[in-house]
C-alpha cells in the first residue's frame, strides 16, 4: 500500500475528530522527523496529547483496531 492511501485511512478511521490535525502531526513526526518537543512547540499542545494523537493516527495508518 502506498503512503497516500494509508494516510487516507487516518481520515476514514478517525472521522468525527480533527483528522487534519492527526494527519499533520503524524506526517511531521514520521515523515518530516520532528521530535516530540518540536511538535509540542509547533502545535501548542501537551506532550501527552501529542502521544495520544500519534498512537491513534499510527493505528489508523496501519489499519489496526483503535483503542480509546
């Protein structure tokens, strides 16, 4: 599967949430290589929230079962 279609999984699996934010944070972390500290500064949200978003986005990207 190509990356673009896997990113589409984030939109489908996380509908009803801010999917744009999830995709942007996911791409910044795993594609652009930003650190968690850089993500906290860029998005002005807590480190724990960053990790929650990344975990959910990664599970959706990999098409795994989501756990709340």
